[in-house]
C-alpha cells in the first residue's frame, strides 16, 4: 500500500467524523450513493472508480445497530465487486461487543457472529476503538488494529486540570485494567469502586479501594449506555469525600434516560468521544464531546505507509 493509492469513504452513521478524518489527511471523502428502497432495503453504488485502490471505509455500528451493520456489509460487497486492492474498515463503535461470551445456556456469541459476517463480506483489515473486551480481536482471522481513546483523554485532562490532586477511578472491578492504563500514563493514583453482595439477601457492600478524600476523581469506562453504573459510582465517590467527580467514556451510546441521569448526577461534567454521532442539541449541559478524528487519521496514514500503528500508544 502506498500513500497515494488509498481512498476514504464513509457510511451514513457518522459522516461528521469521517469528514473530520479526511480533512486531517488532506483528502476528500469518496463519492458513494446510499439510499433505501421503499421496502427498507439498502442500496449502495460507488460513484467513482476505485479499481486497484486501498479503501478505508468509516462506519460506526451504532443505533439503529442492525441497519448500520447491514449497510457496512453491503458497502464492502460493492467495493469488493469494484476490483479494489484492499478493504480496511474503521468501526469506531463495534456493535454486539457486550455479547462476547455465553453467560447462560442456549445463548449466542453475537460479537463472534458479527466478526464472521464482516470477514466473509470481504474485509481485509478491521480498525476498532476500545472494543468492550480485548478478546474481540481474536474473533477475527484477518488483521485487526485495536486503537484506544486513552491518549485523547490523557491530552484533554492534562490541558484542563492540575494533576497533583487527580485520581483515576474504575467504576467496577471489571474496568480496572482500562483505568490502570490511563492512571499509569498520567502518573496519577488509581482507585476502584468495589461493589459486592457478601451473601444472598444481604445488602450490597461498597468499598473504595484507594484514596479519594478531597480528590478530583475521573471515572473512566468504555461505554456509557443508560448511565446507571457511572452515575452510581459518582454518587458513591462524593459520599466518600471526593472533592469533584468527572466522567469519561469512549462510546456515548446515551440511550433512554442517560442524558437526564448525567445532568442530575454528581458529575461536574462528563466527557465522551465522537465515535457515535448525536446532534449537538441531544447532549445535556454537563456532556462535552472530544474528537478521535486525529487518532483515526494518524492510524490510516501509518497503515498506508506500512508504519507501526502501536507506536501511537507508546
């Protein structure tokens, strides 16, 4: 692959992010027509020659999830039949990621099924951002680059807050690894909200592992969906003496009561990235959006030049 032979295209899920990425790279988005037939079927036509080109296709599989996923697969098929050299899909938010294992009998592993569909459609490489679980990389037998928004959060926090009173907090035991990466990168302490039910029918016990008294706490998670876990963590931290609580999450699904919950919560403000598109008026007064466009653009550039992507995170 060389720097002049690639083209960037966008699905309909997050055109604003795609335009920002292409702008960073000094390129225009490729022309593609995406419409719906009267019965709801998706129609795609690539409106320019892509023969022999390396395609970078940006499409978040956010709500409506199944529409976005099917659109991605149909676009991949259109490119495959247009004699491209390679197809690299950038999926800022990867759908079905929370269905990554069987919890009870007779359940599917839907994340693996989605990986199979993408692979069988003809994709050569997948670039994702903060998969819900790391093992999703192993669901593919093609190249996978797993990006993280942690450098973006690091830069934002350093630019806006003093580090001497900052603590990074995981809202539960399951997110400790993610929180530790940010804490170590920033050189600040780590704390964990540890919730457990000692015995059946007993009240849930809450322990704070780490010192949060008088601290500015930054609660980090990969996804904020309805907001319940994060809002509860903020309340617990304030109750246990935190001076201020901020929230950061890569993927702002923000479904149902999430925006209202965050607005009424103990968070002073909450930061999400633009992996999932919402109109500006959707967000409440406490929610701030920061962009991952530069991260994606730099990754595309490095792949096009056959340079290391992992160097971005060292």
